[in-house]
C-alpha cells in the first residue's frame, strides 16, 4: 500500500505518515488542535495503522508534557473485600460469610498503611468492597486515623460507586457524604467504578452498581465541591468500539463542565477467577491503541496513565510513546488485579519506575497526587508515624 504524507504542522519537522487514508483528515485536526468527534473516534479504533494512531497521540502528549513522565510513591489499601455487588467483572469481591472475605480492623488498616517500602509515601489509595454492614463512620474513622498518623500523606479514597453506596446506607445526600469525607481528611478521589457507561454492557458486567449517569453525577458533585478525581474505563470484555467512544466522550463532556478530572486510566479486563473467565485477555496492541485513542479523544484531560500493574511494566513502558505521561506508583500491595490473575509484581521501587521511564527516552518526575513535583531529601525517605 502507498504511504500518504500529510504535513499540516507548520514546523514540519516530523511529517505525519500513514497508509490509512481515513487517518489523514483526523491528523489534520489533531495537529491543528481541533476536537475529534464520535465517528473519528471510531476510525481511530478501526485503523490498521496503529503506529500512525500512536504517532498522533504521542504528538499531543509531547505538546502537553514534552518528555516528562510522572510517577508517584503510593500505597494501596483495600480495607475490605466483602461486597454486596457481585459484579461479573470482579474477582476481588466476596459475599458476606465467605471464608475468603476479610475486613480490616481500623488498627490493622493503619498498620497496613505504615508497612511496605522504606520510601516515604505521598499518597494512600483507598478503595474496597460495598460492605453490607460497615457504616460510613468506619470509613471516616479510618481516614481520620490515617491523617492523624500521616498528616503529610494525600488521601485519595473511595470511588464514586462507594460514595453513592455509603450515602444511601447513611441516609445522607451525596453532597453531605462528600462533605463528611472531606472533613475526615479525604483529599481527592480515584477513578474506579466507571467501567463502561453504556447501559447494555453495564447490565451484564456490573448490574448492581450505580448506572453511568449516577457515576457521572456523583463525580460532578465531587468536582463542584472542589475535589479532584480520576476517571477509568474497563475495556476488553463485551463492549464494542461505539461503547468505548461513547464512554470517553461522556467523560470529556463532564470535564468541559467541571475541569475536575486529572487523569484518565484505561483498565484492561483481567478475566481469570471472574464470572467472565471464558473471555480472552486483551492483546498488547489493543492496550497500546486504547492509550493512544484515549489521549486523542480526551483533549481536555491533562494526564493519561499507563497503570503498570494492569498493563505489565513492559507494555506500560511502550505506552509512554503512545500518549501516556504517567505510570502510577510504587503501589506496594495490589489485590484487585492479582485476584484476577495478574502476574505483575505487587509493587515497584522508585528506582525500578525511573529505569522504565529513562529507558523509554523520557524524563522521570516524581509527583504528588495533584501533580506537584516532589523533592526528596535524605530524611524524607523515612516514613514518619
Ligand atoms: O473499578 C475490577 C477494575 C478498578 C477487574 O484513580 C478490574 O489513580 C480488570 O480504578 N480486571 C479499580 N479490571 C482500579 C482503579 C484504579 C487503579 C489504579 C489507579 C487508579 C486511580 C484507579 O479495577 C475497578 C474496575 O474497573 N477491575 N476487576 C478485573 N477483573
């Protein structure tokens, strides 16, 4: 096939090349900063020229961040895996009474927070199951206790799904619940639970969760109250390209309204030990393309994260040349993907993350949760309790 060359970039130093004619008008828009529409999103998924899609995404990524690639020193804490939802997509949740279920006593959760690497964490990432008996107060006490013990650590806690569930159980409005959370010490929110907004898909993979509109309206309220949050999309199960583009464009519309999203994280479905274990795992090019399409459609999201735990360090490293500017963090202990068959390590050190980034030809920058650069001094490597 003949290669076509389009060069709408006035600097013209790196002309865009593709053998897919459908990408040419898209490239012209991307390189002149114009927004892509639904059909162009579909064309990006349909294109056989994945390298050209990646080249375009990389041009956006470099315009925004140059060579800088972010990572953070964080610790995940999952206080309970007991969950009423029984989502088909999930290998982590357990019904109440299941011998494999666990719920941390508060002391245990605080001890867990302190365990791990000797590198001082700047973020606790806290998510868990929708427990039928644990009241909102348990979670507020958990956060309050963490803030008391680790006053400098940012607490990124509770997905929109957990916020909505805890509000319902406490018979409070979403707004009241968010305000109680803020009072207790929650600083921002992670992006989980978004899955795929399309009702047809949601009714199969997570039918007991809040629907897509409720996820978005909870995020809207959180942003209006001043919380920053992330957003995710779970792909590689029963969704199609239309569902993916719809999901991304609904996030983009909310971001136009609130500006509250920091980072988008595409999450590949891991089928092992789930009710959907007959489905195959995603392939490398699907993962890489998803990163690139996300970067191109979400023109108002500052960051795209290649979550190394989910993608594997090798694919996440390649994603740094396909639109991603963030690898996430040290994590220390991961349960959601490992229960679903992930073979990645439980955590990585700063040094290992920096090596991945440097060998991709990028410049590692340690960030805090709000993307301020972190400067380390000798004694800041000791966790202060
Ligand atoms: O919401 C659950 C997904 C999410 C499976 O905000 C699964 O910085 C694949 O949201 N296969 C939780 N995915 C993880 C998450 C996250 C991770 C890292 C960083 C951030 C952030 C957020 O994991 C769930 C769901 O979408 N998930 N089960 C599974 N079997």
